[in-house]
């Protein structure tokens, strides 16, 4: 009797041979599980790769900008006296106050204002020309502190030198051919700029400062 034949059974129920049914899980379910796992792993790899590409391309641009800025800041400053040292701003040659003739006119109702201002400008070194009331075109028609009027050919530096003594004065030109400048005092005029401040402003005009270096 074969070992596969149950006890008490024989004859036609005798089991012969080595073949017998195998108890295994269906292969279809295993394939589905493997397919699902593979899909999840594949999606995870794709997402990871996309993140890495974004970091690479985005990070490279930032790194290039940072490297360029660091290179500029890391450039050693040139030694004093070397050819690479930036030249200081050239000194501006300004006309001396004594070379500027100023006509002082009063466009306000205040009596004696033109003479007082003319005397003060004379003490500061300016050459004083005519002193009196403003022409009809300006009389009682200057709301600001004052107006400087000169020829179109008048050196602009002369306007600047005189302007340091009266903050807020505006500039105009007329048809005159002489180099004198009219100072027409307006309703907002209080007093000339203090001499110490005017001297500082004049020094700044003569010695302009170079542009500040870029800070890293």
C-alpha cells in the first residue's frame, strides 16, 4: 500500500505515484501586490529626482550670484599711489568773490533792505554795483527769498558762488551782455546765509568729494 493511501482503503481507492495536489496561494494576487509596490517605488523615485533637479538648477543660479558678489568684495583694494588707485575728484576753480559784481535790488516793502544786504556782501568780498528798489517787472512780485539774474554768458560758477550766501535763491537770465549779476530780494527773505556756513558751502564747491566706494 502506498503511504498516500489512507488506512483501511485499498483497491480502486489506492493512490499510486508521487503526484499530489500542492496547496499554494494564487499567483494573480502576488502579481497585483508586486505591481502596486513597484508603482509606488517608481513614483517616489520620480518625485525625488524632480526635487533634486529643482535644487540643482535653482541653487546654481543663487550660487553664481553669491560667487560674483564675493569676487567683487574679495578684490583687494589698490595700494596708495599705485596706478589702480582712483584719482580724487579734480579741484574746481571758482571765481573769487571780488571778481563778481553784484547789483542788489529790493522787491519788498521793507525800506533800506537792499543797502543792508549790499553792505554785508561787500564785507564778504563781493564787488557791489547798483543798490536800490527792484525794477517794475520784479517789484513786489518775488514771493521767494530772492532771484539771481544774469546774462546767458555769465559763468555758472559765479551764480554758485553768490548763491552760497542766499539759500533758496533761483536763477534767471536776461538779454544783458555784461557779467554783473542782480540779486533781487523777495518777500520770503529773512537774512543772508551765515558767513561760516557760506564759507563751508564754497569750500565744498571747490573741493567736490569722490563718490563713496561700494560697500560689501
